[in-house]
């Protein structure tokens, strides 16, 4: 059963949850694993809370439903920690990764599992010039879970986004990816 | 050459269409089908296929253009969802009655109203009696596989009926997964060239399509249509086996998962089946004798084979992703009950679930198996699963 890792993404419309949940799955598939990525399609409004889901497994993935008991939650917008129960269904051995300037201890008691934090918005602003936190959060997720190697992700960012971004934005994204990978931290 | 790709259900259908390279596609966009036709029209624009793409002003026109092109004897495909399928309605019947081997992907979506863009089977179940063969796909891999097989089934000289491969809107159409595809040459060799027997453009052998057909011959033509649908069973089986020999992924009328010694069985169609299989495995680990039957082919309905596969169970839950508004439940359950009429003592219960995209998670499926084991359900009434009272 737990050959599979289930990831739930929380963010707001415009922060790149859809891109992140699908991209992470696509990279896993290209690495020979099984992957599944999809957002929850609600009313599509910029700034509205939204979820995305990623499953990674060594075997074929059969579940086709939302992730109710995640192993990892990735929170792209800190305000959702208060307004939504982002850690719903997360077990004691689960992990939350939160985009925030605050330390993990600031979220004590909010999640059953371990809490990691990284200031992805600041990293995105400094490296990309726009407050879109999905790329740094992908880097943080890779580090915390060890599911995918950061160099592999970097190569796939080049592959999937070079045409869309242009060189300057692409390089900014790659720096943001690696910085969050190195800066994400947990207490203790 | 075999390749492994990361594709959504819609992209997977488009990849199959690229390899099939149909002569004519006529389509109109509708969520959640839109990305399929978006991807395919891009292929047309890029010259990756030789298809004549007809962008029409409505789905009624889309199906009408498909009928005309298919009668001319070329290979024709289209795709739609929900209200788009509803707008095609009269021509959907005509395509089948004229014995035109069209293939139309239906990306299942709730048929309004209130307006809803998410998945249920109310659209394709509505045309279960229209004379189309229906194949329900579980995941993006099956979407690809069913599209290729649909062409062969439709064009088989014993069949000559349109085929509707379906898959769940958003849940499959917009979910990215691993899909193994065969090489372009292998796909071309598998689908082959269309060999129309009665082409409107063959002026040496003139034929008429769609003339007035009154008390004198209409009934005979309907009987022939019904017989073609019966023959389609054998063709679906043959094509599924041949596809399996070529790809390692064989297909039949249904996928009976751990049903052999099962006392409780869930029967469902489409994406729900995968989640149900995962729950069945978990319950089996706890010593419970449960299984899942995923019905792939709803038209023609494999009644005898189904009875043989699940008739031994103590109780069966049929999960319908459409409300039948018949006072007793959904459209699949009555057919399963009829199939089991002489098969023995299984109690059959009907659950209506997932309307308008309501999520069907493992907890709800577990609750169905628990109901069956405890004998809690009432066979006279459908249970609406996961609905708030």
C-alpha cells in the first residue's frame, strides 16, 4: 500500500498549483516511476483557494480520487493555514512544507506531522522577479521527500519551460528551485 | 517503437488520433473535451496528420458532417461531452442506423442542469439505446488503447456500427498519468486502411443513404442493426485479444478483479474501478472475500458472460454514475439484475454515486463493501452514496 507517496498541494489561483502538481508527476514518470497529477477544478478565480494532487509510486496507480490521507502537504500560501485545514488527514508520520518567513515552530500544534518551512515567495521575488512560489516549493518538496533528484528536476524544467519562459526567466526559476531546495528547514 | 509518456486522458486520446490519422474530423469545443480537440487541431496545423479538420458551428453540425464524410467512405472521428452530445442527438441515431463506422470519444460530463462541467455518465448513458457500441475507459492508458481498438471494431465488416469510447471528464481527461504507447508503424498496422463497402463517391456502384423507409423495410433494417450489435461482441473480443498480443495489454468485455471466490462484488464503470480495486486489495489483506467487476463494454451488453463471472457472489453492489429517474436507481443496475435473473441467488443493490463530479474516495467504497457484508442495504431502493441528506 505505502509503496505510494500521496501529496496534496494547497495554494491560490495564480500561484502555480496546477503546473506544480502535474510537473512533479511528469518528471517521476520520465524517471521510470508511476505518477499521477491533477488539480481540483473548482470555480477558477485568481486568488481563490485551490488544491492539487500528486501520487508517485513504483507500481501502477489505480486510485482516481482526491488525496484524503496525504503523506505530504505542500502549502504555497501561508494564509491558508488559518483559513483552511491544510493538514486534514495528515498522519503523525506525515510532513507539511509551508511557504512562510516564519520558522516551523510557529506552526506547532497545527499539523500532526513534521513541519518544514521555506520563504518561497521571497525566493521567487528575488530570483524570478514575480511572487509565484511553485518552483521553489517543488525544490523544497524534492529535498524533503527525496522522491526526485534536484538535478533531474532542473533538466526537466529546461525541457518543459524553456520555450515558454525565455532564458532569463528560466534561469531565475532554476535558481529559485535550487535555493529553496537548500534553504527549506525543520526545527531541531 | 514503444514509448512511455506522461499524458492526460485528453492528450492520450489525441495521441491515439495522431497515430490513427483519420481522414476527416469535425468537432465543436465543449468542456472537458476541449483539450482533446485543441491538441488534435494543433497536430493538423503542424502537418503531423493528413486529416481534413472541419471546425463547425455546433455539435449538430459536427455529427452531420461526420455522417456525410463517413458515407463517402473515409475514416471519420469526433469527440464531445454532455450538452454537446445532447445537441447531436438526432444525428447520433442516424449515424448508427446508416451503419457508419464513426468513432466518437465522449468525455463524460454531467448533463445539465443546474450547469455542471464535471463528471458523471448521464451523457453517454442517455444514448445507450442509440445503436452505438460503448467502451468505458478507466484511466489515460485505457483511453489510448480503446481509441485504437474502436476504429477496428467500428469498421469490421461484421459490425459497421459507430463506437463511442468514453472516459471520465476531469478525473481522467485532465489527470496526467503514465501512458505506454506503441510505435506509429505498429499503430498504423493495427488499425489498417479503411475498406468502405458502400461509398457514396463510388459512381460505378451507386448507393443511397438515408432514404424514406416506411412499413415495408424499416423493421428489417432495424433487425439487421440489432444483429450487427450482437455480432459486435465477438469482434470486440477478437480485437481486444489481438491488441493484447501486440501490446501486452489484452481487453475483454470486462475486467473481473479477484471475483472468482468473492462473496461481495462491486460492479462499476470507468475511473471508479481503479479506486475500488485498491480498496478490494486492502480488504482482502484483512481476510475478506471481496472483488470488483469493471464493465468495459456496456453496449452491446455482455449479459451471459457477466452472469457467469459474478453470479456466484452472495451480494453485488452496482455503482451507477447517473440517476435513471425511474424511481428505482441508475441505468446499469436493471441490466445487471436482468442478466443475473436465472444465474442464482445473488442479492443486487444499486448505488448512485459521483453525480456532477462528487469525489468517490476509498472510504465510500469501503462503506459499500461493509453494507454488503452486514446485509444493511435495501434491495428495493437505490442508495445515493456520499450525498448530504
